[in-house]
């Protein structure tokens, strides 16, 4: 597929970088952008050569950082059909994908842009990050259609989500880390390099182990303690993965037999 609105770079180290590339519109989303993200996720999920990927936004034309300003309502008036399903599908795929995703957030990250970010496995923020949800403020609905309220609540808790959604208050990098929205913050000039370093580390791990970690943690919040423990024990068989313990035990047994 030819990409017009995103950049999709696959590196030799197993890391991919997916960049929202509509800087003149603050990387705002519409159905075509989301369709291209969906196509890139097809390649990431099925290609087998991507072990971790970044999702970021192109800088503004003047060089200031920008993640994504949300859904581009102007695009509908310009003739781009609105697809109510594709955004939900993209966010759900990001959430469920067993290839780790890192949202690299700096500058504006609002509403639909924040929905994409919170669907990723991890979020790293630059010092210029300005993060908020304006569904209630701008649309009067209060809830995003792609799972925003649920994912924000699980990240930062019910009270904080209520405050931010009801008021539309924008948070910066320090608060994003403090309340658990982001894993870490960096100076804007160091953010991409730091994100690539993290992605390279994750990509170097055993991919089967990574899949099991994601498959477990993506579901554990929906389970009781005992269900979660049982799920963790069942996952190797479900995913067809030999555990390190099994592999080491077989190695010890083989060495013992050779000595005999």
C-alpha cells in the first residue's frame, strides 16, 4: 500500500517507526490516515520482522513538536468520508497487538490523538507535551468513540479521569508521568533517541517471551487474582511457547545422558 499521510520505516534492528505526517494539520486524523495506520499494523502483525515499533507525529512546519491534535473535522467538510469504525479498530488493534508499541508524545496530543496514544503499550513524553481530552468541551459527548474513557481510567484512575474529562484541563510531561499516563519524560531534543533506545532493548528480547508478557498483562486487569495466575500458567501452551525452564531442563537432561 502506498502511504500518503503516514511514514512507515522499518529498521534492520527489528524496530519500526510509524509517523503521522500531516504537519500542516497538526497530524490530525481522518479515515484515510487511520486506514493507513491499519495497513501498517497488518505488516507489523504479519510480517514477522518488526519486534517493537514507535508511533510519533511529524513536527509542525515551524519545527515545534507535535503528536496529534485529534480528529480532523474539517476533512469531513472537504469530502473525506467519516468512518466510525476504523478508529475504534485501530485503537483495539494497538491495544491487543502482541508486538510492543511505544507512543512518542511531544507537543499537542489531544482527544483522538490521545486515544491513539493510550491504546499503545507504553508512552514516553517530551517536555513540550500538552495532553488532554476535549470530547466534552468540543463535541459535548464526553466520551470518545474509540475507548478513550476506559483506557484513561485504567491508566490514571477514576477520579483523575473525571477531573480531566470534565474540565478539559491539559497536562504537561511532569504530570503525565506522575499520574501514570506516561512511563518517562525526556527533553524534547532527546525524546526520539531515548524512545529508539527503549525500542531496541525490547526488540532484543526473546519475541516469544515478549508475546507472553503482553498477552498476560493485556488481560490481567479484567481478571481476579486467581484467574490471572491461572491465565499466566496456561499462556505458554496457548501460544505454543516453550518456557525457559523447560528448555534448560531438557538441556540438563541431554548433558546427563551424554555423560552416562
